[in-house]
């Protein structure tokens, strides 16, 4: 039974995942499907929580403040909807769960940054996710081109 669970887990697990820690400022690229259209939405914020790092269900919680309203989103790192996670900035923190950031705003919510090698940390390459991003970009470009052709055809009929 345990072997069967491990086999299913390994099939849906990504080969490599970015080393994300609490206090990191990250940019998460998520695939969103609206009707029959797909697009990539980017969410940038501070990681306030990391859960089960070495597990298939590893999760990060990202927080950002938009128009004075705090927004938190949780992402499963091995989810096929999460295309890419980029670490933009690394900060010095001494906790795993930064819940105190919820009550703070302005200068008191700042975290002191730490030098790190951004290229080395973000060097995780998932060929399937990159191909998916390119495919979505091509679809969007093709739809825009088709709409432009239809508009041009209507203008020639009218004119």
C-alpha cells in the first residue's frame, strides 16, 4: 500500500522546486483558466509561512498589501497550476511563521535584507512549465491576430 502511495506521489511531484524560506519576497506565476482562455497571473509578496518543505503537499503562504488591504494566498509548490516561483529578495528572519506582519504596516513591517545569489537560487528549470508559458503566450498572440484580421475584414466590407 505504501509503495502505491509513493508511486502516485512521485508521478505528480515536480523534479525541482525553488528553495523558498520565510521572509523571502517572491514572485509566483500561476496559471488561471477563465472560460476557455488561459493566462498567467503574477503575485508578488512576502512569504509568511512555509509548510512541509520536503513533501508533495509543500505549501507557501504569500502576503502583500494592495491599496491598503492585506491579501494572502497559499500555493502548493508541486501544483501544476504554479508555473514558476522566483525569489526576488531574501530577508533575515528568526521564525518560520511570520504572523506578526499582519498587524504591522509601513516601516514597522520592513524586514532587513540579506545578500544571496539570486541566479543560483532561481536556477530551477522546469521545461514543462516553460513550454506551457510559451504555449499560452502563443495562444494569446494568435487570438489577438485573429481579432485584428476580423476587424480589418469588417472595415473593408464597410469601406
